[in-house]
C-alpha cells in the first residue's frame, strides 16, 4: 500500500516529512500515524539529518483523526490502540534527538493541533487556524490538550477546549502555541532559515540540550538544577564544547566533530 507520508530531503542536513492526503485534510488515520512514526524514527536515527520539518500537503496542515475511521472502529480496544499510537508519535517528537519544526498552513485542528504543539518549534502562515474542537462533536480533546497545555497557559487552553472555537495565527503566537507567522510566500524561506541556523550547531550539543529541556520541565526546582548541572558537566566534557569555547576566544568559526 502506498504511503501518504513522504520524506523530502531539503539538503544533506534537513529533511521534511509531508503528510500527503489532501482528500482527508491530511487526517491522522491509523495508517498515517503508523507511517509518520516510522518516518520520524528513521530520520532521528539518520546521523546526517540534523533538523526535521513536518508539513501538510494541499489546503492545510491536518484536521486531526479521520472521523469516518474513528466511527467505524466501534470497539474499545481499537479506540485505545488508535489513541496510544497517536501518543507514541507525539512522544517520539519530544523524546527524539533531533529538533522538529512544524510548518503550518491552513487548519491544524484536534490531533493536528496536538502535532503542532508537540513540535519543538512551530511557524505558520498568517491565515492559519488552530483548534481543539472535539467538544463540538461530543469527544473532548483529552490527548491533544496534553501537548497544547504544555505550550500555553491554562485560561486560553480551557477556552479552546470548552468552546471548540478556532484561534488565529496572531493569537496563537501571543499565547505561545507557535513561534511566529508569515505570509504564504515567505513561510518556507523563514522556516528554512531557522532550520539552517540550527543545523549549523553541534549535533551533540543540540541532542543534550533538547533532552535536558523537556526532562527538567517535569522536575521540582531543586531537582531540575541538580539534573541540569550534571548535564552541563557532561556537555562540558564533550569535544565540541572545548572546540566551541576555543573558537569563540580565537574569533573563528567552530569545526564541530559532533562528539
């Protein structure tokens, strides 16, 4: 069966994962979620790839789960399997070694909004819309709220959850769901600009930093400082830290060894 999840190589260091099923507004069906998870793992394991971009084909990013498929499942164990798989995809993004950037146009609703929130960075077009609209169909967006509530404050989160109303890109930026928004003509260039800047850094440093960032967020203050002090010590012992400091002092570009 042909996959709707395509991997596009931007250059040797940056790859894009495209959800390419416009007829379902790039729904996160069983098959698409499974293939998305495989693609994320494949790129995360590729030593040459430094940054991953996720985007949608057609009119928008993703409308979330395929409701026709969801309605057809009918059994509790099948529902559980679907939502567990979706959670695995989101966890792979957060727990993976590589930075993941969401490049959004059109709508990012429900699990699509969850996907955006799970990414390390997110940029959209000015006319993009974001929503957790499950309440409108009697299905509260419980799993999407896990990702979104970790990016925005409680009051705007509850407003999105309880009303199901979409928010515009400017407000999504204001509350921290996305980093920035641009015109359609500029979005790709702006995302690539950020991706290339990240790709120019040490792989090892980015890996250590990303993993430490998410782990310390779940810790009490004292434990977080103890943990990050340990991680900075490990980082300092790496060859790239020594090279980076030397390059700064000698006013030259660093020659990363990624170890």
